[in-house]
């Protein structure tokens, strides 16, 4: 009985601490009295929690506030450099690693090509080496890292990678990447699909900010995925593989691909598919940017390639609109920079295949966060876990580090 009561008290303490931290982050600088009023906790409880947070360097006292009479209150703010976060975009042939504080201020960034690996250990070591590089360059010890978020191009199910192309090693079809990285790094690792992370990032800080129902469509190198935000929450589906929009069939008269699909969207609008079409038309393009450049120089083949991609995307997006009725569609990936050459045929086809009511309601636009969107989403994933579980901060807080509040992030945000 005593153990149960102790556990209940510990849980209540953690819930109260989370409430106080949430108010400090969103409303700070704020006084203890105002925290008590907004949280509806007693002043003694608030004071006790603040004392503990100060001891762990999670909050800072940052001056005095106004008073209508009597002693002026001491204000507290959240310390966004009490610990740090790693965000990784693990693409098919390259990776991007960000080191940020808890406000998503980017302190270090590295982008590297991934060498072909003959075994999984060699592959993982490349990822680990890049993470160690940003830690060393930023002079941040691993003990101050609250977690590592990793975005991968394959679908996930119950936290395990379910696709060989996540690491592009056919001999390793279901690599337990999360546990492998945790063993080597000695840190918490959070794994998520890249399109889902793009959706989280754009929803929190980018083109979908303020929208409750969003489809983020990530036009990647090897494939196309969608991250779905429904009623303000990331939707993963029953086994975690929702959003595989690249496998929607948009042409039934094509021979089957290696995945058995006939004419799915990836065949027409993925980066690799567009570059293959460019080469077939004799265009010396090695990137989507070069295809777009050729199109804006009035190359008819390049214009046709981008236009067909827009039409196929319009067909797929029409299905999403008719089924889920999102208010905003965000296109990520380099192809979204094609502008009207992509969006005009997309809209035209979309209107032909979707209900007029939903077609007239939706807004479709390119993402705002650029090439780091997946890594930024990986940071967001970790930070949300940290704020949902304040006890994680106690184990990584930088007690010796200068208290730092109120930064203006590289993204122009205040987390």
C-alpha cells in the first residue's frame, strides 16, 4: 500500500512539473504567483517545483516584473540550453545531422554522402561518425544530449524498420536501426518515417502552421511519401504505415514494377523517375534542379516531364482530398521549386478528379523549411518527447552551462 501511494505521489509530482514547465515555455517570463493562478496549483507546490527546476538549471530567474503594490515578483523563464538534441535525416545516399538546443536553434550542421557499405556495422558507423562530428565541433558532451531523432525513407511498424531500402542493403531487409544506434551511441534514439517528420516540422514551424488537417507530400529520391496531420495529431495508421501515397496507382496500363505495382505515383513523380525520363529524352541532367532549369529555358521535353509529374500528383492528391478533406497540402522535396510548371497541371488534374467543394477549399503550396525539413522534424520529435517527460531533462541538464532563454531561432520560432 505504501509503495502504491509513493508511486501515485511521484506521478502527481511529474504531472505537476510538466504543467509548470509548459506554462513557463509558452508564457514566460512569468512569476510564481502567475504560475499558481494559471496552473491552479498551490503557491507552495509551484515554489517547490521551481526550486527543483532551478537546481537542475532547467529554468532561469531573469529579473523582476511589474507590481501593483508590494514587492516586485521575480520572473522565471525556460532554459533552452539545459540540454541538446540531435536530428538526423538518413536518406538513401546521404545524411544530414543537426545539433540544436531545445528551442531548435541550429548550433552545428553536417551533410555527408553515404558510402556503399558491405555490412550493417559499416553503415551504422558512418551515421555515428557524423553525430560525433557535430558533438565535437559544437563542444557538447554526449551526456547533455536528450535524444537523437532519425528520419528514414522506409515505413515503420512498431518501431522497427520494415524496408530494405532504408539502408539500401538488400541482404539486410529488416535492420533494427534504432537499437543498433542506441547500443553504439548510448543515447535514446527515436525513429520515424521521413515524410511524417516533414509533416511535423511544417505543421509546427512552416507552411502548415496553424492548420489542423494537413497532408505533407515528400517528393524524395527513391520514392514519395505523405505525412498526415489529422485533428492536429500525426496519423500513423493501425500498424504505423499510413501515408504511402507513392503506391497509389495513377496509370493502370503500365507494366508492373519490382514492387508488383502497376503505374504507381513513384513511377512518374519521384526524383529517380524524372531523371530517368530526362535521360531518355537526351537531357544531360543529374539533378531535379537541372531539369527545372532546362524547363525554364523553354526545353519542351523538360516542361513535359514536369507537367506529367504535376498531372500524376494531381490525381493522387485528389484521392487524398476526397478521402480525408485536409485544409492544406504541402509539397516537400526539390521538385516543389518548379513553381507553375508543376502546380498548374497539378491543380487542373486535381479539379477533374476531386469533389468541387474540397478542391475549392484546399490550399496547396511548397514547404518553407527547405532541404533540412526532415532533420528539423527529427529535432521536433525528440523535443516533444522531452517536454512530455520532464524527467528526461533531469538526467541531461547542463548544470554548469550558462542559463540561456528567449533565443530567436534560425527558424524564427520560439519553441
